[in-house]
C-alpha cells in the first residue's frame, strides 16, 4: 500500500477552486497543442498522410 494513499484520497475528493480548475484546463490545453503539433510534424517528416492524397488526386484527375 502506498504510504500517501490517505492524502491522495483527500486530494481526489476535495473540491477544486475556480483558479485550480482554470489552471488545470490551461495546462491540458497547452499539452494538447504541443502533442498535436508533434504528431503533425512527425507525420510530415515520415511522409505519412500525403500518399493517399496523391492517389486520390490521381484517380480524380483520370476520371475527369
């Protein structure tokens, strides 16, 4: 058993102030932006996401 289990339960169940809620929301927002940018950059570097568009563009060009 974790020695801080009682304190963790207290922290989990206590109500948060408006400032704590806003700070947590801002922190989660920054995390989401950073991770979405990282995912987009790594996909571009690896060439993913572009191949299917080339295939679709090629088919639409031939069909027209």
